[in-house]
C-alpha cells in the first residue's frame, strides 16, 4: 500500500483527507513543527520523506509558514507526487514546480483525491514499463505468442507517458484530452487504425478516431444491448475479434479493428477503445493491451474529475452571480482572516476601493466590520444586526454575521444592509399606518360623538317648549346622563391606550372569575331587552322574551388558581362574551372551555414558568370574514355598526400585559372561536420597570384609567402595599 504524508493544521480538513485517501493508501498526518522555520520543516521532511509516495500540503491552513514548507519540499529529494492546496494569493506569490498538483482552497476534497489517485496509478504504470529493460525470459517455441514490446521500446514508452502525464496536469478541455490521449496511444504502440467511444445515455458514441472514414464516424454507434458494447459492459475484459460473436464481429469489420478495450469507472462502462493492427502488420501484445486498459482507467478518472471541476466551477459561478445580484451586501472571510468574497453591494456600502479585495487581509475592511467577522469566527455564535455609520458618506448600515463550516474550513459570512433606506421605508410605513389610524379614529369619534350630541341637541331644543312636562324632563335627564356616560366610556377607552397599563396581581380561581362575568353580563342584556343570557342548569328562558343565548361551561383545567389582575381579566372576558352575544341576534349557544396547555401546543415548545392555561369562547354567531379577521384587533376596526371597535384591542392589550396572547378563528356564517392563552403565574413584562418607578413617586393613579376616584385610590393603595412588601416588579411595583 502506498504512503501519503498529510500536512495541515485544519482538523476537519485532515479528517476529510484521511477518510478519502485512506481507501487506497496509508495516510500519515503530520503536525507542523512547534518552531515554524525553514530548518524545522527540513528536519520534519527529512524524517518522513524517504517513506512517502506522495505529499499533500495544505498551505491554506499553514498561512505564512507555508513558505518554509514549500521551499523545503522543492529543495530536497521530494516524492514524485506533491499535491499542494493554496489560496489565489499564495499561488501568485510562491514559485510552485510545474509537475506539482496545485489546487485552490475552493476545490473539493473529492477532486484532490481523484487526481492524486490517478497520478499515483499512472506513475505505477510507468514503473512497470521500466521493467521491460530487463531481458525477457525465453518462451517455449511451441506456444504461439503475440510479440510484445522490446527493450528498445521502453524509452519511447516512458517519453510518451510523460507527455500524457503532462497533458493531464494541464487540465485540457474534454475534446482536447481525448484527442491527445488517442494520439499518444497510437504513436506509443504504432497502431494504424484506432477509435475511442464515450458513453452518452445508453449508447457509445464515436468521439475521436484515426484511420476511420469521416462519413462512417458520423453514423457508427455501439449499444449496450448487443455487440461489442454488450460484451464489454457485461464482462469488463478486453475483447479480440477472434473471440467475438456475430454482431460484435460485424462491428469490428465496420471499424476495421480487431481488439476492443473497455474504459471503466467504478466498474461501469463509460467508454471503449478499438484498435487495429500495428503499422508493421503485427497484432497488439497482451502487455500492450494491459497498458492501454490501465491508461483508459486513468482517463476515466480524469474525465470524472473534469466533470466535477466543471460542476464546481459552474456552482461557484452561479453562487457568485447570486451573491453579486443580491440586494444585501455579502462579505466572506476565511479562518485565517483573509477576504474570500466581497459582492458589489458590499463594496458600495462599505466604501471600498476598486482594487482586488480577495486574498487580502480582513484588516482592509472597516474596523467595525472586521471586528464583527472576527467575533463570529472566534465564538461560533450568530452575531445579530449591529448598526455602523460609514466614514465618508455617513451612511447607516446594519451588519450581522455567522460562522459556517465548509470543506475549506470555517468561514465567517457577514450580511450588510443599507439601513438608511430601511429607516426611510419604515418611517413611510409608520406614517401611512398613523394616517390610516387617524382616519379611523376621526371617523369613529365623530360618529359616536355626533350620535350623543344629536340626542342631547334634540332634547335641548324641545326643552323650552316642554319644560313644564314632568315626563319629558325625566326623559331628558336620562338621555343626557346616558349619552354623557357613553362619551365618558369612550374617553376612558381612549385613555386606556395612552399610557402603560397598571396591574395588581392576586390569586384568582378561574372558574369563579368566569361565573362572575356571566352574572354581570346577563342583567346587562336583559335590561336592554336584547338577549336572555342563560347558563345551562341555572334557569329557564322566559317565553315571549328576547332571543335566548345558552352558555355551556366545560371547565377541565386542573390548576387551582391563576395570578392576575381581577378587574382587567374580567374586563377582557366580558368584552369577548359581549361580542359573542351581539354576534347572535337571533339567539344561539356560547361554549366556554378551559384546559391546561401542554408544551406541544406552544409554537416554540416552551411553557412559561408555572405553566399555561387556555380559555376558549366558541359562539354560533354570524362569524367574521377572512379579510376582517386579520384586522379586528386593531384600534377602531369593527364589523358592526355599533361601538367604536376597541373591544378586542383592549382584550389583546390586557392579555399582552399578563404575558399571554389572544388567538381568533372564525368562518363567516359559522361562528367565531376566541382563545385566551394565559400564564398561571405572573411573568416579567417591559412595562414593569416604568410602573415601579411611578409607584415609588406616588403618581401611578393615572394608569388606572376608566375607574372612579375611589377605585383608583383603592388600587393605588394595593400597588403601594405591594411596593412596601417588595413584591417582584411584575406586580406593578
């Protein structure tokens, strides 16, 4: 087994090379000397070089010390095969011998593996030819043999193989390679007529030939189902015309040849070389056919390498085109802090000059950008967007970065975005949203205020004429009070959104909270004669009364109590119930279901501390159209002619303040389902810190909007008491 020395500092790359090369050779991984000098590398290679058939040198990972390793290998008696992996800059800086196999840091390990294997096998074939110089043993005269190569031919053979090896090292095009291969084999063995077929689908097509008529070459095909192609695909051995059956013999006759040699790649037939007699009239000897067989094997590997290289080059070109046309700047830096790629937009955003950046040190980039890339390489953590202002144009850009593993080692990729445009777009979007919100507010406020003022105005105009009518005065008083209360509720609801929401947490029994809301809601609708809200099992409906809404309760949660603000949670529950009853003007059923939430039901699979409970309200009402469903929680959006469209907006804010969330599901004509997702225990919230500061200053009462002064004083006392007891900030202190 051959021995290959592998010198690299990249651990992942070393593992990849050992896995690939270890299939046919003994791989000896070498570590760079501790003192990386020319003398240290000379000493290292002096120990191992005599034992090696090839050396694989990863100059990319060695960085600056690669210079000493390359000079050491070029000065001494290096192995016949040296494979070096370099960056584009190293390839330009270092003087690499022409017979070395040179690859860039973007070439895959598989390509290096196949090329090195082909080179080693080709050199082994050369070594076998050298043995021809020794005298051939005498053969018994009674055994008919085909004349083989003589000692005089060995020099010519070696020179031809060197020429072929040189051609392979130059990476010619597929067509040029096949023609050169056929020329070398023909001149090497002195063959008069020779053809090379390559596989295309289920056929073998004549690719290049010498001595075959052009009109014949354009029409001839070999198939895998019969004739020469079928025999070679099935056996994989050399076929002579003297051993061929009828169809194969006919094809030999058409081509004017007498032997067919298969070209195999992983035991698959990928080509066929057919040859006639030598120019001297002699047939090819067995040793010569064996040589052609091995050369065809190297040719197959080379063709596969070319295909892989073309695919890799095509993918690289495609990726460069993609990166070049992205509307985001991209910068890629290697593990040794070298720039691997800078697309056009990144060059513009970072104000880089037009000089070539690839291969240069990352320090050429703006310091903040280089620092983000370095941090990503060192920590392996994704760096979120950071804002940087460019030096000259004072442009605001955002930079995010991440470390990515690749065949060439770890790289850091930075995405650069022009935040100046983003900020402008965001400002325009906010302005549009604010204008739309202002329009909705204006419409709803004017509508509600006008309704109240019209009633008051009409009664005010009639008051002088009917002042003596006691019934009129009572009606006038009721109208004024009701309409003023209506405006007062509207103002309180608007104030609800004007500042952070203060909460006072306490232990609540969820089922009792829902029952209390039901008791408040029933009389409200009964008083307005809009509906009879009856919980199942409580009482019977009155005949001839308003439509009946039956409430079915299914409390299946197991948590004993939840922590929350009683007033705000009741406000949220009553708002949802009120919407449900109003959505069933002809009566219907409202189902209230509760349950404990499992981790699998949460999008990220993580429950808050203490757990989560779900409260579900399902009505059989009119439902909500899909277009309206997306916007019903926005302020002043309503699907009915009554109200200002703040009910679900208030519900959403209350749940958000409790660190929960609201979910709606509806279908027009089939009812609506509203779900509360509520943490069992109080959770931290961004507004807690502000409210704690206000509580300490004694000005927190303004955050209990919508309540009477007595209620504000009581709740303020609770907040201050919480502060005195040093309860967690989540309690509003």
